[in-house]
């Protein structure tokens, strides 16, 4: 192996280690930020992590989407709408609506937001309750006063989804 080839191997090995450490640090930071939010309602640390995730590259977009999924799955956090009514996905605000997700600090502290990223090819096992929680979360989100259906098809889809939940899981409370 040539000297340059050895240098390349060493640099790649170092970079791989740095990427692994970066992931661990981001996950640890996300957990600390969630504890801060749970204890004080302060979204600053969550916003700082979101701002630090580079959205200029494909991998940055994936990490950003995974982090946003993590936040909205485990805490009453949403995005504000701008003047034209479009969500500003680069900003975070506390969701104060009646359909807000309840804080699940225990779940958040077990989760790794990289696992929630769109390009994760690893196989994940889920249980039926996980599926029902996800369906209920979507239905409650679109049932909020902040969400307005674009047309009758959207209204009908929401109505059918609510009926589906009530029929199959009457123990779940639909907004």
C-alpha cells in the first residue's frame, strides 16, 4: 500500500469515527433539549439543533426531517404559519391547540431521530399500538382549528379516517 493510500485510509477511518461521534452528540443534544422543553417550556435548544442541521445537502434534509418528525411525535411542538398561511418549517413553536400531542419524555429519551429520517433503510419492528398512535396523531393534527381542508375530498378523507378509528378503536379519543 502506498503512502498516499495509507493516508486516505487513515483519513476515511477518522472521518467515519467523527460521523459516528457527531450522530451520538446530536442524539444526546436532542435528548437534553427535550428535557429542557419538558421542564421549562424553553424551545431554544430544540431550535438551535434544528438550525444546525444543514439543509443544503440531501443528508442534511434527511436529518432535518428526522429531527422534525422526532419533535412533533414526542412533544407539543409545531411550526408557525407565515403571513400567507404556509408552515414555516425552519421555526418551532409550542403547540397550544386542543389537539396537541402530549409530551412523551420517556419515549423521546429512548428515540434516536436519525432513525426517523426518510432514507433510513434499516428494518424497524412496530406494534399495532404504534400504528394506531400514528393514525390518531395525523387525524388529530388535521382536525385542529389551524388546519383547513383544501376541498371536499380532504374533508371526506378526514371524516372517513375518524370513522375508521371510532369503529375499530373506540377506546381512542378522536378530536
